[in-house]
C-alpha cells in the first residue's frame, strides 16, 4: 500500500480550482481533447509533459442548492450542442477540517474529474474511481495529493493502461444530516448517495471518454475506503452493476465509527434547528434550506454542529450493520483488496515524546474510554515500544530516515516509539 499512497502524493499535475458558473457551449479549442456524454460534450486540457488528457470539474448531478440542499442528489436534466469547458477543478464541498485549508469551497460541488492517457480515446480502458477520505467531514477532489496523474502514468509504464476518476460528495452536516424530520423525509446519507449517483453517471457516460463501464474499480482511503465498503453492502448487498472490484485502504464494510441512529442525532438536529431560527414551524428542513448559505455555514462551522455527522443505518442505502451483512453474505461479491496504509498513524501521534513518562502519559490519556490502562498493560506496552534492541519496527522506519535516527525537537527522542504505538492502535481501530 505504501507505494500506492506515495504515488497519489506525486504532484504530476495540479490545476487551480475555479468557480463553476453557467457557461455557453462553444467550439472546442483546436487540439483540445473532447468527450461526449449523454447530455452533451466537454473539452478538457491536454498535458504533453505527461501525455495525458484532463477533464476537470464535470458535473454529475444538479447543484445541491435551494430545495436540493440536505436532499437526495438529482440527476442532470439539461442538454446542449457544442462543448462545455472541463478545464478546472470545481470548488470543494463545504468541509470542517484541516484538509480544506488552501482550497475554496462551495455548496455547488458535485463534480468529478477524469484523467486518461493520451492516444487511448478508442481503447475502452478500465477505470479506477477514487473516493477521497477525511472522516466524512473534510477533503475533496482538488486535493493535490489526489490528482491521479501518477497512477495513470504508472499504468501506462507497466503496460496496463487505465484511466482514473475522482468523485466529490457532500461532507459533514451537508452530507450526513440526521434527525427525525430527515429520516421521515427519506433524505438520509445524501453524501453517500452523491457517490452512488456519480457511479451511475460513470456507467452511463465513461465510454464517451474512452472508458469501459464494465471494468470499473472503486477505490478509496480511510473514509473513502469505508465508502467502498458501504457500496459493497449498499441496499442490503444489491448488485447494481456499478463496479467489478473494490480497493480499500484503511477502511472496510465494518465501519470504524459508531453508526448512530436517530436517537443520537435528534438532540443535535433540534439544537441546529433552534440555532438557525427554524424551530417555530413544522417543516424544519424547508426552513434550513431557505437560509442563505453563508448564514447556515457560520452556524455549522462550530464544534457544536459540524462534528460527528457520519453515515448511519437508515434501512435504505445502509440497510443493516456491515458486520451482519458480511456474516450472512449480503454484499456485492466482487474481488477486493483490503489493507491499511503504511505509517498512517504518524498523523495521530503526539510530539514532544522525550521520556518514558511522556509515552506512558499518552498511553493512558488517548484510550477509547479516556480511562487509564491497567499498569501491567502499560508496563508491557512500554517494554515492547521502548525496546531499543529492535529498532526495525520504529516509525518512520530506518529505511525512510537513512538509519536508526533519534529525533530532536519538536518530535522527541521517543517519538518513533510513540508513532509505532499509534500506528498499531490506528490499524486496530479500523480493523475491529
């Protein structure tokens, strides 16, 4: 998995994000790659350095605005003659985390991107569909780590050419709002349904880009991997023919978070409705949809309202717990790759681990239930992770650092031991 992630991080091509506005179709520029969909044609950008064609910011749904806010995504309903530009990444969906830093955001965000190797327009290539991670509350397809150029370039170099697509979906409360009124309206898990609609769009249109709709692999990391797992079990395992394989990096059909129900979300939903001034009518969803987006986002952009809106069992797209469905075979039976990314826990390890006491402190204060571990277990963990005679397990590895390096500030002499523990803990959380 490590080489795959490093490949994603390669900045082969990064286009700047640009707002999406209504544009009149026109003649494609000379030499620009053109793809034809059910609704009309798009022209993209050719990159001669990597010998690739980019189609960026292609809509797969109606903008989720006004009455489509907090609602199931709606298919495109317009068509045109001529070509529309697909030359810049769309704005990211509203998210609430560090992955949004440096990227412009919009409520109008349901777009996808296609990267294909040049010269394969009529080859009917397999396609890898990337679903980004970010805990279902942050991230986006414009993220420079996910531009897809490297993976496509590598496929050509090994003689197995593919094209790749990245799909957006609504995040946090915009994508996973829940509560009694939301459930009653049948508008649950709309962020996951965004992904599903994008997969339907790909089935209907990818041939116009030179792709083979029968050879789609869905692929994601963290929340993206969890999303792949949810599509494997969607609608109680119904096979809609949307993909032939799944690749899951640090996530799977058994979710790594609590799939809370309405009893958990309703108090939070009621508080949101009150904060928005929508608690005085009977149709709270309509009231929330009528708020100007900057007003709504200011309310949501607080820890009281933007955290912990996740996919939840709704008896619909998430029919039951994934563990139950796996046990009785209610899932799409396709080949899968499932694993954990190397060194992923580095992001979750504290810094400043200079002494044994520092590491012992974090062992006891980062437990799931925030209770101290039994001292015997702490002693056992310290013996394992502070065993200087076997540095091979320390993270970052000796290979990465060029030797058994002891790091200084701000990391600390025992930071690599701490990181090894947190990597193991992270893998355990995502696999249990």
